[in-house]
């Protein structure tokens, strides 16, 4: 088996990740208010998921992250879906992203693996799940196996908040022969569990299957510090795909504040050594197009896509899933 083409591309230039999938699905008219977030859309209206991937590729993304972030066996069981249906949803998520990639004629597919806390549907990925390494490894095992076998170009393990979950996932990836990235969600320079970001990055990077490490689902202001922490412990590719900079107001069920993803920040992240750059919650195709232009000003303007940028006063009918928002 030859060297994956995505690794050759990373050796040559920075690659552009897509933006918040839940954000764009909502703007395309999908209802993401259920406990399953975009996984419910994946089950009920896969054509909208396909369109979202198409829009991100048209905006200049090199990598589409699948709609599997919230697809877990226990989470789907609570929603009345059996194991066979859940497996089919995981496989469908890869198929849809791959179809959009093939239509675009360029790019790669990253199979999303969300954290245990996301499966609870209550924002628990922002807290230490309180489970041990063995429990977390068992929880991730079957979903990881299905996504590895589904044929994505890379596995995207996202929004991890504790050292225990990083260790669990790294252990499950070891020996699979897949390539993966592991991304943590920091808060004021530390993991959500309070542990050092550098320690989590070093642990993830020690797994041969992990080819890139970094952060997602965090304020843009967290990125540079996290990149420096990552660079201090590994020579592997660093990635960053933060939120827009807005904050979720749980009382009013709205996003507040200003989006803060100017091109100058993208230039700083790239200069610091970041090789994969995109967006998470509240970033859409317009933001990804701006990132693509910032990384390659000489590139042609992206094609038209179905929905524009999010605005400060956009109401949010439901909490968009972290990591896929």
C-alpha cells in the first residue's frame, strides 16, 4: 500500500478544512434541534448533508469532515435506532462526503469521531466525562472500526477534553493501519479536564497512526498558544479549526458577540507552523472561502455556494453540536 496522497499534499502546502457542519445544515433549512444534531439529518435527509459538503468544497475546502460526529451506538439507541442502522449511518456519512469530493474533482474525506461527552447531547464534551481509559476505549471501539473500514482518507478524532479520552482513542487507533488526526478542545490553555494541552498532544502524537494533532471547537484566541504547546512536543502536522469567536447564551438560546476570524489570524497560525486550518461552530462556507484566500491569495475565487456567512444576530433554534457546529 502506497503513501496516502493527503500526506504528500500536506508536505507541500497548508490544507483547508471545512467549517461547521451543523451551522451550515441549519442555514440550509435542516432541523438540528434533536439530541442527535446533524446525525438526525444524516438519517432523515441525507441530500442536505451532501449539499453542505458540496458547498464547502466549492468554497475552497480541501477536506470534508463527515456527519458522523454525533453517531454513536448508545446515543442512537436512545433515539430508537438499532445497531445495524447506526452502522449504516456511519457508512453513509463517509459515502456522502466521498460523493461530494468526487463531484468536486479534488480533496479528501475525514471521518469524524466525536467524544463520549457529545453523545449525551448536553454539552458534556466541555467537561471531563469522568470515565476511565478502559471504559472510553470500549465506547469508541466499534465506531472507530466501522469508520476505518468505510474508506475515508483520514480519521478525524475531534473535540477531546481529557487526557483519558486521548489515551483511549490513541490505543484504539494503534495497529489499525489507518491515518488519523486527534484534536482537543482547550480552555484558557488547558484541557477541559484541567490537564496540560501539551501533555495530551504528546500522548496523541506518540501513536504512529496519528499524523496530525491540534485543537478545535475553541475561541480563535486559544489557537496560537495551543500551536506553540503542540510544536514543543511534536514535529507532526499541527491543525486548528476554532469556532467563530461567538459565545452561546444558554438563557436566551442565541449566539452572542462578534465573529473573529480575520485573515491576519490565519496568517499568524500558518506562520506558527499550522498545516491544517478550518473552522468549527458558527463558521460557514463564506468563512472557509476567506481562509482559503488567506492561505493562497493567488487562487481563483471559489465557486458560488448555497448559503453565506453567519451573522451576529442569527437566532439559533437549538444548540449546535460542538465539533460539528
